[in-house]
C-alpha cells in the first residue's frame, strides 16, 4: 500500500498556513505552502461551498484530491518539512482525479 504525506488536521494549523503561506495557482487549485514546524510534510484539503452546495460533491472532490496524493507519494518527498493546503478553486467538469493528479505533478515538478 502506498501512502502519501501526513494530514494537516487542526484548525489553527490551517489558519497559520492561510495567513503566512505562499500561494500558487493552477487551473483548478490554489496551493498554499509554508515551512512547517516538523520534519514531515503535512497536507490539508479545502473545498468550500462556493464550489458546490452539496456536501456529497465536495466530499467526492476532497477524496479525489487525497487519492491523487496517496497514489503518487514519490514527488512529495521533496517537500519535507512543508505544511501545504490545497484549496479547490474550480471543480473539474470531468474526471477530477485525473485533473488533480496532472496539476499536482506539474506543480511538484515546477
């Protein structure tokens, strides 16, 4: 079983990343990064009600994004010690898992 980076869970951690982090945009994601306080990479996912009012759709997008991270753990090793928040800014119309995987790989390479 492949595993990706640890999860960012506490509200205070999210707020710190939002406040102090550097932002980068892709077509459907806003990626906010900040140097973390530990040596592990932690990732959090945010899908707001602006994207879709239905919780089932927001949860589906969140699961797709976490699956894209989990299935490709190797590039995340270069982000050691980072706290990363992935904010869905636009929901892909079709195949969100493929779109998220492609955008994350491009961001990690670039």
